[in-house]
């Protein structure tokens, strides 16, 4: 409908111009001595319009002709940019496909073509790292930082990840420290740092990071627990020769992180350095906490503790026996402590009860030693023979 109105309007305008020209009897006199030129006004108007159209067409033709090199250059630039974008996309795809040599080649082409040069350099750095070409890797990381200052944080994160994978943990931590100065720390950076500190053996740093990540629910609970146990075990091992340092460390250990393996390692370390009282307190606190913290392996250590008030230990173990009457390790510990206190009857009773629950070589050997002490040679020899017939257990 709109087109029809335009056609009708053009016809009306043409009709009006034709009628106007027919009724127009004006003329124009041009005098240029010695010549005189007289033309109708209609012809002058038509000629002026025709001259303008011709001039405009000639002018446009000249503009198009002289602007041709610029348009060609712009076309080539657009074509090169489009090709660079396609090459960049190929580089990303090849990197994810694991074809690192081709990815490096395409990323180099994209960087040369100016297609996202910073990101192209990062892709080239990752591909070079996968190909174990460390010099190219570092060169491309530097190129990524130069190409666009906004890529510095990305380059530092990538550098830290690659240093971790190469086992260069100190360099990874240095890159992360630089990143923290620039942008602060976020969850992804904390995860990378956690791996770096594990590799560097900084277990105090690992524990600190684990607590931060746990607060943010950034790691599975089981992973946090297992890594925490590993860190505590390593810290205990590092302090195993220094009773003071070991006791100070255990005082800072939160209750929520006192896993049975950690407590067991701590008790063994305390016993090894002669801190019997601290080992006793640690074991008693743990076992008094109830079923959730009960660990029969601690009783093996408890029964071998020397010094201190042995009678009080026997009384404490007797109280535990009310709730764990069938724990062979507890019965063994009571037997050993009574033997040490020369309570021969009780010692024999507890050791035989331990054998009844689970026959072990250690129980037979303890009974054999008891019988030797009481000069019951035949019975002692019988227990020695029984001990030889059984495998050696952890007790």
C-alpha cells in the first residue's frame, strides 16, 4: 500500500511539473557582447538540472576511482581478520583435542594476524608447556603480558598451573604471590596454591588453605579431611625429634582435626621422645571421648607406657573395660600394666582373656614371660611354642 501511494505521488508531481512548464512563458536573456542569447526559462531549468546530474556522476566516478586502493586495503584487512579469527578458533579446538603441535602452530598464526593476540599467546604457551618446550612456554607467557595488560592475571594463573605440573613449586608460589598483589586471591588461585604448597612441603600453609577453602565449600569434605590428615602427619613427623615443638604443635591441633591416625602418630612420636605423660594425656582424652574416637591401636601404646602412676592407668583402663569387654588390645594393655606392677594373678587373667578374644603371638609371649617369672617352666614353654605357631601382629 505504501508503494502505491509513492507511485501516485510521483504521477501527481509529474503532472504538476508538465502543466507548470506549459503555462510558463518566461525566458532568460544572456548578453555577452557582441552576442545575445535568449532561451526559455523551462530549458534553463532543465539544463541546469542536467548539468548538476552530469557533474555529480563525474565527481562520484572520480571519488570511486581514487578511493579504490583504500577499499582494497580495507577488504584485505577484513579478510585477514576473518582468517585470523578462524585460525584462533582452530587453535582453541586443537588444544582441547590434545594436538598440541598443531595448536601451537595455529596460535602463532593467530598472534601474527593480530586475532586476540593476548589469548593466542596464552594458548601457545599452554601448547608449548604440553610439548615440554620450556623456552617457548616462557616466551609466549611474556608475549601474552605484553600484548594486553589485562591478560597479566590470566598469564600468572596459567604460569602457576604449569609450574605445578612441572614440579617447580617455588616458582608457582612466586607467580601466585604476584597475582595476589595484582588481583587478590580467589578460589581457583587458592586451589592452585594448595597444590603448590603440598609439592613444596609447606604443610602449615596447606592446613591454612584447607581451612579457608572449607569455609567457602570449595573442596569436597572428604578431600579436606584426607589432605588435613596428611598435613598433620607430615608436621608430626617433622617435629618427631623435638619434644617441645611436638607438644606445642599438638596444643594447637583443633578437636575437629584429631583423626585417629593423627592421634596415633602423635602418641607414637611422644613415646619415642620420652614424653610419656603427654602421650598418656593424649590417649586418655581421645579414648574418653566415646565410640566415635575409640581406637584400639592407642591401647597398645598405653599398655607400654612407663613411668608415672601405673595404678591410676590400670584404674582408667578398667573403667574402659566396662564398655569394651571384648577388646583384646585393652585386655592386653591391662595384662602388661599388671605384669609391670607385679600383679601376677590379674596379669594372667587379663592376658588369658585377651587370648580368648583373639589369639596373638604377643599375648602368648607375655604369658610365657609371666610363667618364667613365676618359674612355671612347662607352661612357659607351651606358650612359647604357641607364639611361634602364630604370625606376628601389630601389637
